[in-house]
């Protein structure tokens, strides 16, 4: 696998932009200040006003200090971002302690920092932050100031109700945190996989374009080389054979002739149609199969004997790479044999790759097409054992083939046979048109 793809499989270190945390904290400061002032002055409920405002002011002071100390575009390391989110949890816990504990309906805001951590930080920091938030919520069940309420008619919530509130906060932190992490992780993996797909396309397209560059270079260099050859011939005729520079002139002419021969070969290669120009589908299959024939697994290729109506199209880098990856997986899984069967008619083209390996595992078969689906076993020394799953390369292959218009189906052979079946089907017109466009 190319180094660029290997890099694409490893997620970059997760970090959070400082400006994001600062802006969210300012929103929290404004909301908390408004809530405290409305309860105290609007509803005229008693509460420790100045203590609450002092806790909010501490959060605002931290924001100002961060703005003065760091550039807002700076991205924080995961551990530093986790400490700032832990501060937000602690500051919210202090406010809830002063205003009724879990009796305060704003207690569900414990979910906010944990949710942000789940979407932006590594899982271990989210777990620690969730444990800290749950610990604060548990403490607030037993230790807190009275809930701001009318002194003439104090509100007393039954213990079983408070236990339900505590349990709902715990479940919300756990369930929503895991759900948010899973959605973000899938989006991140998909983005990385698509980036790797684009790298493959660029690499394969670059290889195809080398043919055009070679032809252009041969054409451009042909004229000056012809001029050099004519002048060298005239010098050779004008200078006597025994002159001091006679041998140099003859060498110059011979080397110019050699250069013209090399450029002529390049031009012939570019015009022969192999491997860059149009080719029959069986030639395309043979190009894909050739690199895998040296392994212990036998590869049997079959196609209709009648070749007059055989589909012909340009060499499509996406199809070549995609089929090559599927065939490589089949060879990896197969025990003795892989069959590649090509069929066509006036409307469709079908390519079926079958191996005699263990087949697709049920959990893998249900998720084929998703990036980073792999279940390779590991030997005790850490090396790969027999592969039993599919990874990023398979996702890239499937994506490229579907972009070319292929419909791909996956299945296992019926008992008593065993092995995997991958079938690709194109509309013939789409295959030939897509192949032509891919080569331009």
C-alpha cells in the first residue's frame, strides 16, 4: 500500500480550537448570569447572589486569561482541552450546589461538556470527564443549598424522584456521549477514507497521464534533434576523417541518431494502445491478474470464446485499481484457487471473482462498504496471521468501482462449497463511456 494511504488510515491527533471553547464558555457565562438575575430579581426567590456571581466571574476571568495568553486560532492538545472542560463541569457543580443541587432543572447541563468531549477528544478523556460529571451529580444529591423557592410554600421533592433525576443524568451522559462519539468517529473515518480514495485516484491518473507526457516530449524533442543530426552530418562531411575533432563529430551524430531512435520507440509505445490506450476487457482483466500469478494460489481466468463483440474501452485507472484490490483480497483469503469469470452481452458486462477460502464472516458481510472494517488476527509476536477481515483498501476499491458505474454484490458460496463471491456488473454503454472519460 502506498505511504500516502498508510498515513490516511491513522487519524490525526484530536484537538479542539481554543476559540471554540472560549465562545461556548462566553455563552455559558451569559446564560448563567441571566438565569441567576432573573431568579433573584424577577422571581424574587432567595439565593446566595454574590457567591453565584463570583463563580460565574471566575469562569469569565478564565476566558479573558486564555484570550490574553494564547492565540485563539491555536488548537489545544486533548489533555489541556479536557482540563478546561473539567473546569466547566466543576463551575456548573458549584452553581448547582448554591441553587438546589439536582432539584435545579439546569442540572442536565452536566451533559454539555461531556458531549463536546465525545465529539472532539479521544475516548479516554470523555470517559474520565463523564465519571467526574457523574461524581459531581451524585454529590449534589446529598449536599446542596435549598432550591430557590417561595419561603411561604417551600418545594420538597420526594427522594425517589431525586433518585430518578440522578439516574436520568447518568443514563444521558452515558448513552448520548457514546452515541455522539460513534457518529463523530464514523464521520471522521469516512472523511479519512474518502481522502485516501482521492489520493489513489490522483496516483493512478498520474500514471495514465505519463503516456501523454511522453508522447508530447517525443514530439517536441523531435524537431531540435533532427536539426542537430543534419548539422552533425554536414560537419562530418566537411571535416576530414583524420582531423582532430573528427571522432567527436562522428560521436555527436551517432548519439543524436540514438536519441531519435529512443523517441521513436516512445512514440510507438504511446500509439500501440497498451497499456494506456483502448483495450478489450479481457486485456484489462489480464493486466489486473498478472501481478498475482506468482503466488501459491492458482488464478483461473475465463471469458466467452466469441471475441468479435467483446467490449473495448480505455484503460480506466479506477477500474484497474478497484479490481486489483478485490483480486488481492481473494488471493489472500483463498486456499488453493481463485476464479475470475468475465461475461458480456449487448447490454451488460459482468465480472465475478470467486475464491475457495472461508468466505465472508457474517459481521463483515453485513458491513462491507464501510471504511476500516477489519478483523485481522494477530500472532503473539504481533505479526498478521491469516486475514479474516477487510480494511480501508476494500472501501477504496468499492468506492472507485461504484464511481465507474459498477453495481457490486457480495455473497458466500452455498454449502457444501465454501468461499466468497464478488460480482461486478456494468451497463455496457456506461462501462465504455466511463472508461473513455477516465483516460482523458
